[in-house]
C-alpha cells in the first residue's frame, strides 16, 4: 500500500515528518511518499510527483491555517480525487468547521490522539498485510507521546523556505506549465463540486 503525504510550508512539512514516522513505525509494510525525503536530488520534480500521484492508494494532506488555500495542496487533492483515491485533509491546527474552499469537499481528520489512531486503524484495514488490533494499539500508545510532541512543535523549522528556495525553485520549474494547466482544470472541477454540495 502506498500513501502520499501532501504538505506546503514549514509547519506542514514538520507535521508530515511526524505523521510519516507514526505510520512507518506502526505499519511497517506501508510505503509513505513525501517529496522532502522521497525525491532524490537532481531528478525532474514535476514528472516524479505526477508518477507518484498515479501510484497512490491513499492521500493525506497536512493542512494548516497558513496553507489551507495553497494551490499545490488543491492540485494534489484534485489529482487524487480524479483517480477516485481517498483524500483525507489532516488538520494540524484547525477544526473541521474551519476548513473552507475546495478542501472542505473532503472528510477531514484532526491531529488529535483519537483521530490519529482512527486514521491508522483505517490504513491498517486497507493494507494488504494487516497487523492485529492489539499490536497496533500497543505500538501506537508507545510512540504517540513522541509524535504528539513533534506535532505540537510543527512550526517554522531551521530549513526555511528561503533557504530551500534555490533547489525547490529549480525543481518546480520542470514541467511547471503542465502542472499548472492540470491544476486549473482540477480547481474548476472541485469548485463545481463545492457549489453542488452547498446547493
């Protein structure tokens, strides 16, 4: 099973790293993709992300107040939705009632202990190689305090956006027009669905 963690901004990235650790430690047969660790330096950024989007079984968006309107999160959510892949906005510092715009179309979860355990249990159910509920609970309870601490510290980290800019700017220029064109199409589809849901 492959999970795609979407992030945008330093706080979202810090949360993505904590969630990645939680999933990979508790469910060791699950493959988790995050662009900060899973993309080797020097490869075409856009092409690799599109390839990973095509291979994903479940998408989790790390949503903060700062990135809730970020176009890259919307693009990745829409790309997954277009393939009928489950998309879960994971709200780091928000409640579901605060979620607005296209992402509100998806059933959100929070970074609370209860929601995070339910998320892991859901992933375990979808996995080809499930682990026993008792084992899942035992590992989760052991690792949760550390993950909870990391989530609470999800704030601007040492590698700021400005420090990362030269590499990421160069990578994102590759295939950018193709990505932006697809983004516009997906945003329009999500906007239509949001209007229908609100009708």
